């Protein structure tokens, strides 16, 4: 469904894409869980090219230089 929303070629922020998904799916009630699911769907299905240059990520979402995953050690 996320791919279908993006297929029109319009540039959208993550929030705009989530709102389009909400409308397309007919979700009328807002809530923490529906917002979280839609946000994760948008983030996880984002094309690789725009994921690297996303301007609408929340502060702290990106790893700082020198941060490592503990499982890498």
C-alpha cells in the first residue's frame, strides 16, 4: 500500500505519506498505536535514496559517528 501511495511521484514528507496511507486504508480514528504502525510502515518502506537524505527524521534517530552496535564487538 505504501508503494501505491508513492507511485504518483509526488514528493512527500514521512508525515504526509502516513496521512495518505491513513486515508487510503480508511483509518478514521487516531491513536498512539495506529500512528506508530503507520510511521514504521513509512520508515521501513522508504526508498533507499531518500532514506539517506531524509529531512524529516526526528532528532536522535540517526547514529552519531563513533556509535557502535554492541553486537559488533
